[in-house]
C-alpha cells in the first residue's frame, strides 16, 4: 500500500480515501468471518482488530497475530500420533519437523540404517515432511559407537564404532529439518508420524550407535 503526500488544493478522491486512509487504518470487525466478507482480497500490511477474540492481526500471506512471538509450544514424539489442536489465539502456527537420525557404521563393512521420515499432516493446511538421515558407512574399530539423542535439531545421528586408538567408523547423518508456517483454521486434529532412528551397524567387536528418533515441535499463540 502506498503513501501519498497531499498538497494544498488537491482533490481528495474516493480512491485516495480507500487506499491511503481506510486500507491503512486498523479496521475493526466482529469476527474473522465478517473480516473475510469485507476483505475478500486483503493486501500485505493490512491490520485488523477482531472483537470476538480481542486480537490484533496483521496480513502477510495469511492473517496472523501482531505479537512479539508465539506463547506456547508442544513437542510431539509418539511414533504415530494424532495431535489435538488446542485453543489458538491465532490460527497460524510454526511447525518444525525433524527426521530420524541415521545409525552409525561399524568396522566390518556394514552401513548404519537410514532414519525414518517424520510427517505433520494437517489435511487442508498441507503436509510438512523431513526425511531421515543416512546411515554411516563401514569403517574400522573395536569400540561401540554412541547412540544419537532424540530430536536434537538434526544432531540425532548415531556415532560409528571406533578403534581403541580413536580411529572411528563414520557417524550417521542427522535427520532433515523442515520449518514451515501453517494456517490451522477449521482444523481440529493433525496426524503425525515420527521417524525412528536408523539402527547402528552390527558385526564384529564394534557396533555403530543407533540414530535418535525424530520429533515435531509446534509453536503457537495460546487462546483464551
């Protein structure tokens, strides 16, 4: 939306009022339905106040809260889960999806398993997916590798087995990370699949560490 500098004697047209005054004011609506009816095609930068939720919202590509940040979060770790959407102060949530970490390799020509894929399926709001990390390749050694930590911002890989002198088999790769914003208007539950960590390679004296599981983190503005 533009800014117009008026000069003495200029004619104030209806277009000037709508574009430079009405559309750049904080518009008050009874609820989101009333806003949608009035603003079928909102412009980026518009600000509205909804009386039913006492919320000030800004339009970018979707309507979202004018706040310093999200006020609550949940970490989903169950293998196959249904997340019940809580009361939201804004329908837009931040979703971080982390795939399962790859397992570590071992010294007997064995490769660690690939981590599982993690998904956040929000139906009409789309699906966010993060692939699992690739397992570590074979190496040499006689000490068992350390298992990866769950989630852990894509550092959830399994360590490779290693020699007593410190020469290690390759570690697996951490699970992928996918960060997105989803508008959950009208959505009451979301299907979540958590990718398992890849198995550590076995055989001989030194097994690779297992990869850590993935997880989903949802950040949101809590409702009243």
